[in-house]
């Protein structure tokens, strides 16, 4: 088994290569769902899937990365490490559980160092019934003009207006207005889309293919960007169901948080990805969490996101500014230190062990 540090990568192509090598080393095959576009270096993009365990296992644990593309630099490292970890794989086998690794839910964002898809959509706001009226977000509509100014970095007037909003409403209200999800501004932040994205449709196919036989389904979706640096918050990732929440607390501890009761660092969100578990695997009892690892203070993360969306609208930006914006975004979602990477893996492996024990008590 290689070191924790060797499991992480600095480019999507490198991460994908390491994922393939780890699967091959474990004697497992990779099921690649090819993306229609190429990566920033011209490389192939794909949502790659590895099943470790019998296809007819009654208990299935899903470990997924890069729902928000750039966050894949964290999640991929966890997946590569797990595939190379013989003790972990032996424990999975002993518990009669199968593990489904979904590498790069959003490969385009992963490669291009963006949080969103090539459609400029946040996958985790895109799982809506698009035949119905979509959720309205009047709070986002109010601050949209502030978020994407004509120039970057923002001029003093924009900075002052933004700070005034935060001073009057509070950082939590600012975060909630932006991150809840919106379907009105296609070029804006946290856009939920007008139709299912490629990632949405492809993930559903993966769940249909691998999740039809299980009676119990667990899911750990790996995220970064909220909370204290290196701390992995375990956010309840199911429908607002009391029985499922009690089950999640029994598995992962009373420290689990929820967007439904306001205990999470995350705001209340709409169009959540893991709702697909109920729709595509209705026969299974579903229990899931998002592992949300902190990186930088919230103001810096939000500033980096605004900059990246501004850059998407201004491809003519000078090369130096382009590089700075991309580095700011990377720093907002990935802490490039051995200590942080070790914290990430240790907490992820702990949560994964608890999941397989919960699946087979």
C-alpha cells in the first residue's frame, strides 16, 4: 500500500490514472462513462466506476467524489487510498458488503478546476422534477448584481455594498441566499439548471446498473469548502425522515448534522443529488452522509467562487489574473499540506468503517 500522500493528485488526468492503477492493483475492472467534452489538457473525461464485491450483495456502500468538480482533488485521494488499503478491503469482505466507488461525478469541473459542470450547473441543486415549477430564490435575485461585477477583483464600491449586506443580514444569510440553489440566472452561482445535466443522467444510470439488487444502500459523498480546516463534518444526506436520521446517528454518531434542523454549516438546499437513491433504488433502505471537509474561512471560499464565475464570463482576462483566480479556487477547496490530506483520509476511513458496520450490524 502506498502512502496517504501518494494517493492525491494535482491534475484530473493524474487522479484518473491513479484510480485506474489502484483498481487494477486490487484486481478490479473500471466501468467508464465517457463525457462528451475533453479536459483542460485535451484528456478524456469520464465518470469512472469500480465495484468491489459481489454484484448481488444485499448491502452496498457508495463512495463518490467530485460532485463539485474541484472538490475531487480531495475525494479522489480518499478513493485511491481505500482501493489500495488491504485491511479496509478485507473488512468490507468480512461484513458481506460491496463498495461502489464513483470517481468524478463531475469530471469536467474536476479537470478545469471549476465547482460546476460544463453547463455551469451545480449538480447538487440539479436533481429536480423539471416538469414542475422550480424553486424560487428571491434572496439570490436580490444580490445577484453584487456577486458578478464588471471588473475583478471587485472595486471598492462593490466590496462596500457586499460588506454592507453581510453587516445588515449576517454571513449566514449571505451564504444561504447564494448557496440554496437558483434556477433563474444561468450564468450565476449555484445554478440548478433548466434540465438534468450529463452528470445527473449518468449517475442515475450507474445507480440503476449497480443498485438494483441491494436491500440496504449507504452513501458517503465527499465534499470540501465548509467549516474549520481539516474537520470532516458528517452532514445527514437523506430525505427529511426521522427514522433515517436516527439510523444515521446510530452509525456515525450523535455529532451528525442536518440541513433540516439548522445544525449543519450548510444552508438548506434544493435539488439534492442523493435523492436519486430513492428514485433509482426504491427497493433499498437508504442511509447517507456528505463528508464536508473545511478548508478556508467562508468569506475566502465565497470570494474564490465569485472570481471563478466572473472568469467564466470573461475569458479575455489577462493570463496572470486567470492563474490567480484558478489558484484561489483550488486553495478554497483543497489544502495542499500533508497534515490536511492525512486528516481527510483518517476521517473518511473512520466513517467508511462505521458504514459497513451499520450495513451489517
